[in-house]
């Protein structure tokens, strides 16, 4: 917890300058502001809504010059006040700081700064003058020059232009971090406003390039992502969130043919020594993403996949009406284009062990095993050998195999799917397409509690799936080894718990029978225990998933890292891909330093995350309503029997229109530290 | 849904509907708000210049907030003030900031006197320019690689109108927004130069550019050199659309035919021979009409017209597969040029080497066209210089000629100056088709159309279709007329995909046709305001002509009799037909190239980031 000597945040003034520092009570909401990295004191913090000074003797003007330089560098240059104002303010502040401090120049700078804040088009210009203006409004005297010894000129223009500098001036070092609510919400930290900008600017290749900085599966993500970014989108406060996902799909589809030519082994600039080989276990989203980043860093990478095709859960678990298989396959090809090899039909624990990999000379291993074992219901009458009973994962896999032409299944009659997640929705909608006459979803909580995307639930409903909320299976009924029905029990809601979720208990005497031919248990998945054995040195955690360090993803065994569903439990595509990226960074560090280094950007994210610096604000001025692009879909009556992709692509004109809805809520955060922030991979 | 709501502007009540902007409501109520980037004719309000500041007080609030009128919606009960001292001060500062990185060499600027930035500086009462930094403008590019269009980014104010027109009106989408911060401006797709890019040189971007950032290449100096050189014989031609869109520059009413004054002006300049492109338009109908009838008999369909050079560029650069369907007949300008250096000197007893052909065109792409290598004889260009309408106006002013004060005169050349009504209507969308139908009908049936004005072919929709019975062994033909490249793109894609059923397709790249060409006079803060007046004037010329079918042009008949023989003769093929080149640029790049070019990047692989050479990596090795 840090003690604020003086500062302003959200208009609230903190002024403890006339007190002794030890008398100032640390602010609990500023937990984590003491040190940036080990032993490196945070002297000041500047952000979109004000600033804090934590140490005596901080050169506030210097901190503001650096912040202004970053703002000028980040200005997109479209609107007049931000383009010109940020550069002018930067230069004038630098002059005040270095050459002459005169009140007339200060007043002119202030006038320009107010103009930038009041008249800029987007969030960057509207917010980047706040630290300066709050200092001018409340702590003007702190900007006057200290009568200290002459300042060292710290490389003037160079630093003005670069902004992101770790140069010292007066024993102050700065690190800047530019972000937006959508970026922070994204597990992979995709620079969302930037890729939307590039669409608007007419540079779709660049737009896709921004996405490809984080993972190779842009078209896949553009179809099935759960869109944490859209939940965080500030446009929600005006009308509806920007169609971030649909724009991603648009650029990925548009550039589909040419982007294949962008990758080749020759394009990797830095080659790592040949012996630094890395094995990636699992060609799912986590594994592919990890392999992609390691290949880009120049490592020799081999991928081992248990099944006969890439994609993991994205291939077998996501039906083709949401994600056509060729889209996924095309994106997995990037691994080969970069010189990586994928070995198929190689299952860890069955065909080889972790020790085998180490023995074959791999210096690091990434485990992206997935979580592909389904869980049964655990109710009376449930026998795994019953005909008509299966887990959701197994069912989706069979559907997938069937569509691939590998042995078909027939489905008819009444199908009951148990569960409320996206897998349950995928099972229900796939069951319709496989020929079920009736599909029922049974979920023990209420509709609003369902973890599945609302769009998925609605699509299933439109296609005729019947929902039974606050209902649980009590017993499986069967005759001669075949399912004949399921006994359902109504559930009662209790009081919400600490997480806001309400417990449910069975209502007495509510049992009834639903006749059916098939029961699909889509209530959860686990890691295949056979893949890891005792001697591997990798441990399972409490919930039956692999144990790894949350920051570095390293397991108990040195050189072995884990990520994706096998580490987090069944989760989202984007989280798995983010894990792959994180593990690649950790492996790179491990192979070169024997340890995972400090990552300044991650640290910065934690600081602003904990401080809730980005938490909801209001939108001050009226904004024109421009409604979100409507994605055309196949008619429910037609599509419910087809595995053709349901959502249609948007047109170029629609993409330009949708891109223009982005409010560009960029914000700049700066820490001023005592010593330089370690220069490691960002 | 469409409830009328109330608010006030400067204390006066105004009514508005949902999502009306403050600017729209203010304009309706007669309250002037200075604007710069906004262009309502193309529904463009990107909100980038930030000049149209007003103060609003929202109901329930006391403190005024500064917003831009162009993209802020009206709200019930809102009080808008457009001219408080704070508003005026901030509008002034905004324009001052725009000037800070604007190349202010106004006296030498091509847009001198016709500049919307100069206007807005006056509107806001700007009296100083404190922040001007020449070093900020000098580093921005000036692209002179196109024969037609000069792009000078030191003068760009980032209004994005050009991008909008190229993208939304024309559907070419060759322009992109590029760079950030002070380096932000307009570039060509894939970082190409203007010349090598997908730009088709239609010039519609120039019509909307508020400053001198986009302009035609000025060639008035060359023309004055020609006029001054006693050895040179100058031969002038001017386009069908020129005469109906030129008077307004000299204070005459828009849409008035000033053909006679133009002839006088050229003679005053000292032109040796003054001729008319309309004559060549009649000739094109003969060649293209016979070519089309031949192709129809061979069952080759459809045939696209070829007189629009921006369309030819579009086909060659964006859809080379369509080229076999484009008529081989040269444009009127180039037919004229080829004859002006062969037939004309033969008839007039002149030395062809001394002849210099100057065209005056409402078109920037004609400059491009005149430079094509196939339009040369013995290394000399058929058309030596093309002046756009704007340059012609500049030329007259440089020579002190006031068109409005001139007495009209008439053509006096017996070889290449006479025209029919069919040649006259070439300047508007549908005109080429109508002229062709008149002559083809006559060729097939041996008699002329009952109604010479074919209303079915006229109109303003960007793609129009019609079926006409040509009779004889040809019968019904399916026709399409498209103007504005966005509609053209749709029809080209339909043809390539086998979805279209047409025999003859007229294409004009500029919306409206040549009467609204990218080389014509531009109008401040408006886009094509005189489209209808100019078009009406052109049809009026047709109506007044004694002969209204190209094959009736006696000078064309004489040309065939004395020189060419008949349409599609060997000599015709040599002088009046051409071929096309596939010019699609294939872009080869890697993801690294893209990553290096991405600004404001959050790249995780520092080794790909040019701005940040992998410090840690290098130290290690």
C-alpha cells in the first residue's frame, strides 16, 4: 500500500504535503503501488483520470513531459486537436522543463491542453491531458522548477519522439502502457481498437496483422470467441457494443487467400540454436498458439497430437455450423508453413511419455493436452454401458467423425441433453441436425445462470430445442440395456452465495418421467489421467487439472509448461490461445536464462487491474446512435437440419460502417520509478 | 419512432427528429456553423477537423459542454449556443491548429482562391497563425508519379473526403489513411505510388478535396510554350461536356452552353486551328457501332464501351479478365489526335511534325490516356497536352481573357469541327449508348428511329438497363448504362460470373458521366451540384442540331470518302483502334513486412519491431 503525498484522481484531491510522510495513512485501494519490480519504488503514477505522487522530490513536470510525449506518439493523427495539440503541449512542456520556466508559456500550454481535452474526437485525446490539467488546477506550484542543480539534458528530441523511454532524468524513470477496456478484457490482450482502425483506414492486411501478433487462429476466433472485449466495450453505454468479433472474422476471411503467403520458414529473422528444440503436446488452440509463437521466435518446434487432425476441442468440440472445419485446418497450416512439424496419432501416456520427449532431446515441453474426457451424471440407473447414454464430448466427437465420413451414427426419437454450457448447446443443436425428432435441454439452475452464450441459447431455441430450467435428472430409466427415459426433478433456488450464485435443492415430490432414447451428459470434462504418470514430475491440482504457476505456466518439472483446458479446466478458445502465448514467452526465457523474467507489461496490467483504473465511467456528451451490424443467418427452419455455417459474412461496406462505431477508448498509464524498469520481452 | 422533439439553438426554438445532428438542425433553422471536413452531399461527417464546435447545455445540467455539431445528436430540451465568445475562441484555435501543419504557401497553391480552408479561417475570424511549423509539413510526401493527379500531403487536413468518395461513391477504394500523429495522411493502398497504385485517375477525389492537397498536374505552361513558339502549329479540341460546365467560372449561370465563347477564347489565345472533339465522337460511333454489329453477328457478347480512360484503367488494373469484352475503338480524344497528325495536315497542307494537339477535357484520366505508348506515331504523341477544365480556366486568366466578355464565334474548319446531336450527347451518362443506337438502327434497317430521343436510355440511376429492338438480322439487344465505378464494379463482376445478360454496356467512370468529370470545375462544399443543369444543356444542344445521327455528319462522311475508306478499314484499325494491357499489381509480402509497418503496436516479438531492435536478444548472442 502506498501513501500519496499529493495527487488528484477522478477530481478527488489528495494533499499531504504539509504532513510528515510517516504520518500519512497508506490507501488500501493503492495496494501494489509500492514497488514496480523488486526494489524499484514507484515514485508517481499518471493515468487517464489524474495522477499520484508517492515520493518526496518527484519532478512532476518531468513526469508530465514524458507522459505528453507518449500521448503525442500515440495520437492517431486524424483529428486536429489531438494531432497538433499533443505535439505542441509536449514541446512546450519540454521547453518549460529544460529551457525556461515562464508563466506565460505555462498559461499557453494550459490553454492548448484544455482544448485537446475538450475537443478531441476519441478517448485518447479526451483523456491524455488529464494528469497535466489536474496538476495545473490543484498543484500548480509543484510544476515550478526546483532550485536544484542544473538538469541534465536527457537526449531531447529523441526521447520526445519515442515516448517510451527508460532514460533517466533527475533519477526518474518512466514506463508507459497504452490500453483500452476491450484490450484489458481480452485474455490475449489483442489491440482491438487498432485492428478496427486499420479496417476503417482501408488496410485489412494490417488489421489481420494486429490479430496475428497474438495468435494464428484469427478466422476461428472471429467465429467462436466468447467476446470478453464486447462486454467491456464502452459503446454499450451509447447503444450496443461494437461488433468486434464479426470484424475479426471479416478481415480474416477477406485476407484468407493472401495471408497464407505471409508465412514461410525464411521469414523468421532470428534463428535459435538447433539444439534448443521444443515439444508441444496437443495441437489444440493452446498448443498451436504456443508453437506459433515459438516458431516465430526461431525455435525448432514439433507438435504431438493424439488425434488425426489439428484443432483439439475447436475441431471436435465445436460443430461445423459454427466453425467450418476447413477454416480451422487452414489456420493450423501456418505451423507447417513456419517450418514446424505436427505428428498425428501420437497420444501422451499411450504412445510416449514426458521422459521420452526429454530423452529425444527436447529441452522444453508445453502441455496443451486439453480436457477431453467427459463426465457422467452420477445418478441412479446410470451405467456407462447403456446404449443411448454418452457424454457431450463423446457425442460431439462422433458427430464430427460422422461428418468426416468416418463411420456414421444415426439418431432419432427424443434426445435429452443435460447441462447449461456451450457444449450442451452444441450437443442439442447437433442432435437436431443428426436427425433427432425432439431435443430437450435439462439445466438445474435458471436460464440467466446458464454459462452458455445467450446467442447460442437463442439460436437453439429458434431451432426448436425445448428447455427445462431448474430441473435435474434424478434417475436414468432403461430396459434391456437401452435408455427409455429419464426421471426429472424440479429444483428450488436458495439464497445467493458470496459469488451471487444461488444454490439449488431438489423440490420434494417433484419427480416426473421424460421418455427418451438418448441422454447426453454435458456437465463437465476432465483431463485424461492416463496421459500423465507419477514419475513424470507433473502434478495434478485440486480440481483434477494440471498444476502450473499462474504467472509463468511452469509446472513442477523444470522445462515443462502447461496451459489451455488441461490447466484451467474447460474454458474458452481465447484463454487457451492466451495461455499458449504466455507459455511461449516463458519457454523462450527458460531456454535463455534458465528462469522466467519479469514482464513489465504484465505488471502494469496487474496494477491498473487491481486499482480498477479502467472501471466503468460514463460518457459525457451525446453520441449518435448507430446500430450494430446485423449478421445474416441461415433460416432456422433450413439450418436446423444442416451443418452449413449459420452466420453469414458481412460486406465490406458493413465492415466500414461497423468499424466507424468504435469510440477508441485508449488510455495511457505511466509509472515513474526510481530505477530503470528491466528491459525484457514485453 | 419519428416523433418531433424540441430544443433551442441560440435561444430560438427548433424541432428535430431522433438522431438529427446539431448541424442539421442548425442549418434548417438558419444558424450558420463553420464546417470544414463535413460534406453533406456525400453524407460525410467524420468529425476529424473539429471546427464546428458549439456549446450545449443538456437538460438537468448547468454547465455548458463543448461538442462538434456535425456528429453530436440533438436531444430534447438541449440548449445549443453557436456563437458564444468561448465557442468563437475555440473554433479559431482549431483552425489555427489545422494551419500549424498545413503548408501555407497559398500564393503558389493550385487551389488558390478556391480553398475551403482559407474560407473557414475567415469564417472564424482568424487573424494570426502562431503555431505554424514548416518542419512538420516538409516531411510529408508529395507524390508526382501519376501523369494526372498530384497528391501533396503537406496540404492535407485529414478530412477523409477523398477516401470516402473513392471508397463509397466510386468503389475503387484505392486510397487509405496512413501513418499516425504528425505523419498521418492519405496514402495509396499497399504503400504504392499514385502511378503504380489501383488509382484509375478519375479525379473525383479532387472534386471534394477542400485544399490543394489533391490536384491535377498543371500543364498550362507547356501550352503557353506552344502558343509562343512560331514553329508550332497548335490544334485545339475540346470535349462535349466542356461547353456546358465552364461559364460559371466567369460568373455566367451554370448549365449555359458557352461553345461560342470558348472558340473565341481559343482564337484570342492564338490557337492556330480550333476543332471539336464532338466531331471525333461521331466518328467513334461509326467505328464502335460497326465493331459492335460485327461482334453481335459473331455471337460475342457483351461489348463494353471504351471512350472513358478511367474505366479502361479500372479494367486493366482491377479486372483484367474483362478486357476481351472492351471495344477496341479508341476514345474520341485519341481518334482526334491520330487524325490531327495525319488526315488534317494532309488536307490542310501542313507539316505534321510542327503540329501540337492540345485537348481540353473535363477529365484527369485523359492526361493519363494521352501518355499511353500505343497512342504515338513515330515516337510523337497523338495528343501532346491535355488540359482539364480547371487548367483551361487558369490558362485564360493567365492570359487576361474574360470568357464572359467575349462574343461567341463558330467553327470554320471544313475537316474536323462539325458534329451532330449524337456526338454532343457523349458527355452524359447514356449519351454514347443513345448515339450508338441511333446509328446502328439506321445501319440495320436503312431508316432512322421513329423517336430519335431514346428515353429508355436516360436517367440518373447508377446502373440502368434497357432492351431495344434494332430490327433486321440483329433483333432485340440488351443494353446497360452504368456510371460511377461502384455500379460498374457490380456489373463487371456479374459479367465475369456469367450472371449478366447484355449485348452492349456503356461505362462512364464518373457519376453522371463527363458533365461531372473529375477534371471539371469544382464547387466548394458541394459535390456535383450542377449535374442536372449540365445534362439538360447537353440534351438541348442535341435538340437544336439539324443532324442528330453520327453517320449523317458530312465531315465524317468526307473523312471516310477521302481518307479512311470505310469503318473498320485497315487504316481505321491502325489509327482508330487499340489494345489493352493487364496491369494488376500482385502484392508479395510476409507477415514481417506488415508487422514492421504497424504503428501503435503491441507486438510481442520484439525482433520484428523495426522501431525497437531486439536489444535483449542481440546482447545475448
